[in-house]
C-alpha cells in the first residue's frame, strides 16, 4: 500500500489470507484535530482582541462555547483514533473501538450490501473519506452501518472496490492489484458507468420558493443579529434609522419585514441547494451482484448513495399542486429495504426539478422500451367526480353546521358562518382537481396508477412485485358503480391505490396487476359452467 | 399494452366459497358492546352528573346510543351475510366488511407468516382469527370468526404450502 498508515506493522501484500493485521484509521486525522483546535480558538481570540477583557465573560459566552466544544471535539476525536483498529479479512470486516467501553463489530463480507463514501468539510479539505459499510435493510436506511472515520481518499476507493467485488477473491490480491493499477481500475469502472443526470443550475428555481424560506431566514437573521451585537454594533438603531417607520404605519412595516425576511430566506435556500447538490450525478454503475443506482452530491459535505437495482420495484414521480403550473416534480425509486420516511431521503434519485427532466430520467432508469410513465392513462368514470363532489359538499356542510351552532350559542361571531359557506366552492374545486389526477394503466411489465390532490403521484410498479391485491367498495361507491383497486407490495409505501375505477373494469385491472393471482376466482360471462347459478354476494 | 377492455364483456370476481361460523355473529355483537357500551355509559353518567353541559352531552348520549344500536343490531348480521373466505394451494382469498366491503387476495408463494390468533372472547366461543401476512406492510389478510380447529388446520396447511416456495417473497 502506498499510503501506509503508521502503526501498521507489516505490508498488506505480505499478509497471509485469514490473519490480516489490524490497522489504524489514517493519521492525518490527528492533524485535522489539531487544526480544528486552533480554529475553534480563533473566534474567542478575535473577540478578546477586538472587544477587550473589560466587558467580562457575559457577552462572550458564545465564543467561549465554540472554543470549548471545538477543543473537546478534537480531543475526543484523537482519543477515538488512538483506540480504533480495523481489519479486512477474507470473510469479515472487523472494527474495534471505544475508549472506556470497548466495542467489537464485524460484518460478513458476503452480507455487505452497500459501501458508501461520505465526507464532511474537514474530511474534504484533508483528502479523507468516511467509509460506511452497510449490510442488510437497517444499514441501508442509514442506521448502524459500520463506519470507518476516516481513511485517506485513495484507500477508501480501493476498499470500496475490493469489498463490493465480493468475497471470492482474497482482499490482499485486490489491494495489491489496486495498488499497481488503481488508475486503470477506476478508469475501467468509469467506462461501465452510465450517467443519467447531472446538476443543472436552473433547477435552483424549483428549490428556492418554499415555506422553509421563512424558517431559514429567521435563523440566519437571528444569527447575524447575535454576531453583530457581540461586536458591539447597534443593529436595532441602524434598522430604525433606515426608514421613517412611524409614518409608514403597522401595515407597511409588517409588509416590508415579511418581504425582506422572504428574500433572505429565498437566497438562503438557493445557496443551500447549491451546497447540497453541488456535483450532483445520477449514474448506473456495476455492482457485486447486478447493477447499482448511484447518486453523488454535496459541496462541503459529500454524500454518495448506492442502491441495489435488484431491489428496485418501480418509480414514483410526484407533482405538488401549488407548483404544478411550473412543472415541479420529485422523483423517487420504489425499492425494498430503503425507508421512505428517512430524513436522508435515500429513495430520492433527482433533486426537485422540472418534470421535463424527471420523466426521461425515470424512463432511462427503468430501462424498458416505452416508459410506463409516458403511456396514456385511462381516465376514471364521471361517477368518481360525483363521489368527490358529494364528499366535498358533505364536509363543507358539516363545517358550516358546526359554525352555525357555535354562532347560535354565541361562541363565535355570526360572520364566521361565511367562512363555512366560502369553503364550499373551494372544496368543490379541490374535488375536481383530485378527480382529474386519477388514472391507471397496464404498460408491459408495469402497472401505473396516478392519484393525489396536494401532491399528484404517478407510480409505475413492477407487476411481479405485487404481493396482495385488494379491492374495496363502500356503499356510496356501490351506488356509483366504482371500486378502489390497491396493489400491495413490499417496496416503497407498501401499497399503491387506483381509487374509483369503474366497477366492471376494476376486476380486469386487478387481474392484470397481479398476473395469474385472481385467475381461479374469476367468472367469465361466456363460461357456461360458471355462469348462472352462482351470483355474487351483494 | 394498454388494450381497451371496454368492449369486452366484463369479467366478475366470484365470492370465496366458505362462510364463517354463525357464532361469529355473537362475537361481533360482543365486540360492538365492548366498544360502544362504555361510551354510552360514560355519556349518560356525564349527562346526569354535570348539569351545565346538558345541551352538549345530550348530543353525545344520542350519538353513542345510535352507535351502540347499529353496532349490536345491524352490523353483526350484515357482516355475517358478507364475510366469506377461501384458502387454496395457490392463494388466500377473503371478503370482509359491511359498510365498506373488501376483497383481499394474496398468493401462497408470497406468504411470510400464518397465525391463528385467539382473543379472550374468541376463546370462550371456540373461535379463531386466521392472520396471513406478506412482505408488504399493508398486505395482511385477517379472517375472523373461524372455528378454532378449522383455523388451526388451515394455518398448518398454508404454512406447509408456503414453505415449498423459495426466495425471500418480496
């Protein structure tokens, strides 16, 4: 190995398979910790130098806190480095760690499902990488993966390739070979890559306007206020002097405040988008068994996620209602073993962006002729609209009745009744929008369903992945001649619905959604034996 | 690919063959009582004790009474008329519900667990609920109101059949 960590007694090449030596994490960690110690003392130093000692500790506690946390973090990280050893044998990846409580963890190499390289800013600046080795479902969701924090970039790449290649070959060979031909192997791997999408700067438009803008702005402004106050600037006075607030009155003051906060938030979200998705790339890469769908992103903190394509069952594109006019879309894969609810959003394969990009990328990822997401969907009968209109009317009526009762008993002002009345047309509009979102189709190996009011989600799901078929019919649906068809699966949300399909069409769609499953229970009208005596239960 | 199936004569889904036990009517009645009984009693007690809130609590009493009446008089009989089940070597098929009916079909090859579950009331009545789960979190099939011996036999048969198929059934 060219970059031999110190404390490593023997060359990796000379090691007999089976008793590979224990290795330390990379020694550059210590330097990083030393630099972090110095850097975290800088704000306190500057503040003392600028402000002087006479103000006392009271206004300086934030910089003191930064210094204390920085130094303690660096020291504990160094201790962790001293007490951590890892090794890669033919069968296992093993990790010993812990200062006071010693921990030993191991993962069988044939169980390894993912090896992801991550880096925070300090890792990136120092050429280090955190290697996360995951086996099975929990680790895929980002929990309890075995992590090597940190190894040098080239080692991380080498280990990743060696571990993902499977346990058939001794690791020493892999490392040796990688030693000589690391460049070749990397080039070869790049050749087999198929890149679907890279970051386009104009996508920032889709990620700037959001409720979170206000949350972010308030955080930023509070931070700025806090820093300037610490250095003795009078922010309040400065803002007061900008405009003649008294002449403007409360309304304008609030409007200008909201506007300024909004602009700060939007700019903040735009910057945040670029730091999160810098160098974004979605690609198909060869993996240990079959191919992987890989996303890479991040400016300061990089993140790489590899998804096993053997576990992919489909794709979902959802379009939020408020931004549908500009064609905003979120693209997620439907896959087993990745949590849909995880904060890290491991199923998201594209940043929020235009539908014009999402559809072709989804089609390329699915890699079937005639993308199931592009086929024309069958509209649902008008009765489905009527059902929604009935529910909208009923809900508005209930709200109005409750408000009316509260008005009669003098709990609310009678004018509140108008809110209930005004709700009705809005609810009817929502019913119409929800109806227009409905659609379903069978396209090749996939079934496609589309529904949703606030977020219209189009899902293409592999038909062989359907594990349970559910048909549902309420009394109102029975009157209107409708049935809801649900395809349950182990992947994604667990089940995908086609609400309010025409009742006679629903059976055919359900039968096609899970090929062969319903066959023994179907009665065809032209079948003389089955037709006649047996009637369906009402 | 996307053939228009409108011109074809519609296929129908026949109901499963087997009905549940008649004793299930009593089981559902007791379940309804266990749910709406305390509600009704609570509302009446509140109405008697708390004079100031009587206009509000009258609505609650009437609501709870209707709920109890429907749950005891209407629901069990209706459920008995609807509920059907069938377990073949290829699939488990159940029809349940009353106001909202639900047809559930799961292939035996995807079955992950088969249990015969018995609550205290079911034990007293000699009934059992057959619970079949698949890898999907929403794909489970519950068939209540079976005779306990029938449920046990079916559970055993399905377990054997499910073991014959290979793979992780996702």
